[in-house]
C-alpha cells in the first residue's frame, strides 16, 4: 500500500456480475472456448446457479493469472 491508497482488487471486475456479464468477461480473458462450454451446459439443462458458481471461479482464476503476469513486469 503505497501513498495510503488501498491496493486495487484484481477480482473486482468479476464481483456482482450476472451470468451474461461473466461470460463476456471470460471471453475478454481469452476464454472463448470455455464460454461456449458454459453456453452448451446451460442449453443441456445444467442449473444456472451451478454454472454461475463455476463460471465465477474460472473468471477469478483468469483475473488472478492476468494480475500476476502484470505484476511480474513491474
């Protein structure tokens, strides 16, 4: 925490997102194929709540990897 500012939360973009919002974010994080798997699961009848939990975890994993990548460059 430099200059008294709280550290930016790398998971903030994923918090409070809807299923569609998380799918869009996943695609932005180079997860187009995974997003298609999620859409297929929904079409096959997998409960949205179950899909949402797993989707949230995947987006958070990708956000953390992205943050770690950029932290290595600073």
